[in-house]
């Protein structure tokens, strides 16, 4: 079963579920920047108000099923524990405790800092060379719901999917809180 309720999300042509469009701030020079985009920035900064906003949006779109939730790790290894998507998944796991869902928010670990994709290299290879899979037992033979804050090209999700697949997961389903407009 697909762990995502497709009626709760929009979907890209590449199969990535997302909540809404994200309009980057661009130093205040984006006329389309809106409240949702501001919440994305709150999430990226690991602010409680960003986590609190997105937690119910994630939770209402997830089925009670047998899978693991993992995240695309932060671009900076020093920020892995206060990265917004990790905070959401950890809060989901504590607050909802749905049977048979495993917290895999620490399974994908960034070991080398990379430039943020918004300002540099967006290649799959950049991510493959900087992320390791730990706690393989949490993903082996399981469906993995892979969560990211924002998707633009989908390359970080592609790289993490490759790593998870090589680690033995059955299937990866992608969800992002925002999709760059």
C-alpha cells in the first residue's frame, strides 16, 4: 500500500507528493513570496512554528501502514539534529505513534558538508558522495517514506532513493513540504 493519501497532496510529474508551491524569498525581491513560503523558511530554520505548521499536514496525509519514515539530510552535517524535516518526523513519531511505522529520521546521514542546492550544484552525484545509510535494519525489506523540505529538481530525493534501495528497501515514496515554483 502507498503510505501517502494522494488526496491530501499535489503530485509532480515525477511522482513527488508535495503540500504546496514554494516561492523563494530572493532577498525580498519575489512578488509571489507568500505566507506558505514563509512557513517553509521557518521549517528550513528548524523553528518550532514551522514544525508545528507542517506536522499536521504531514500527519493527515499518512496512512496507518508498515513502513519507515526517513529524511533527506541537511546540507550541513552540523545541522542534522535541528533540521526541520528531522524535527517534523521526530514529532510525528512521538505524537502519533502509529503502529508499525519506524522512525528512520537518522538513517541517512550527511558526512560531508555540501553547498545548498539553491545556491550551487544540484547534481545527484553531489548527494551520493556526501550521504551514508546507517541503521539499515530500519529500511531493509520495508517501504520508506522519504521526506524533504523543498524539492526543485528532485535530485536529492533521487540520490537518497538510490542509497536506500542499495540498502535493501522495497520501495521509496517521496514527499516534500514544498515544490519550488
